[in-house]
C-alpha cells in the first residue's frame, strides 16, 4: 500500500483552476519528485497535501486515511512534515530554538533525543546552535529548515524547492543531505525546479505542466528522455 496517495486533485485560487486532476503516489522508502516549470503547480500540490490549501475535489490519503480537511498541525502529528519553499526559519530565534519549535508534537525527552540525531545529520547546525537564525547563510538556513522538519520524526518528509537561491556548491551539499536522509530510511517527496538534480536522486518522477501531470516514470529513464531534456534540462 502507498504511504501517500493523491487522487484526482482539483485546486482553485478563486476562479483560477490551478491543479487539474493530479494523481500520484509515494511508496515507503522512496524519493519521488515533482518537476516542472515555474507556475506548473508543484508547490500548490505540496501545500494541498500538507493541509495548507483545501482542494475543491479529490482525495489525499496518508497511511490509509483521507487527510483532506484535516488541519495542517494535525497532519504533522500524523507523521507528514513539510520543509517550505523559501525556508521560513524564525529569524529572531536561535538555531536550537528553531529546531525545538519543529518538535512541538513530541515530548521533551523525544525532542532532546531527536536534537542529537539532527545535529549528527547537520554538524554545521551543532556548531551554530546558539546563533540567531537570521544571521545564518542561505545554505545554513536551508539545513535548519530541513532539520526543523525532521524534529517531528516524520514518516514522509516533503521538501519544497530546497535548492532555491543557493550557490551551486551548496546545492550539491543539500542534495547529498537528501540522499543521506533517504539512506537512513526517510521517505521523501521532493518538489524541485532543478530537474537535473531532482531526477538524479529520485526513484520515480512526475512531470507537471500547467496543473496536470504530463509524464511519469522511473527518474533515471526520464533523465535520459529527449522530451524531458529539451523542456527542463537545457538539452
């Protein structure tokens, strides 16, 4: 059974039909990526799954339960966490305070235990645990946002444009971290405009075009597909 199953999702912004019948699934221990141009509907899809937007019609089933209409904070406690586009760290709080905020659904003991796991995954954050988050570099803020999402011990981690605005060397670091998280057993749904990087780490991929899924398949095969290369990889 799929960990996450999205069926015939339709989402509107007022009268604008943003998501038009999108269906996809994520199985346990996979990295699945949604790729597409700006405005294709990738982030809207993720925000709908996370409970931040309500679809007009369609179902979102997580661990066998339809979560459409469930408040976002309750979805988090079910084991589905999102690292949002643009990082959105609490700039006035320290690194450790940001991480603790991510563990609000957990007991104090669990928070302290998970903090140590996050610091092992992100040594840079451990070095800067007392530093105010607003003074971190863009790459460090992205690590912090990912670490904060992991504090809830999610069964599925959704990453929305983790490479946005980062220098190429930092993009490589972030994707190495994504691979490490996956190898450690985290299931990941990745929305990413950098199709080359996304397809290189994912198991399966869905291509979104103007609110519809136009292609789907094995990520390596899509990486080699001429249509994908011309549209998204500059080839």
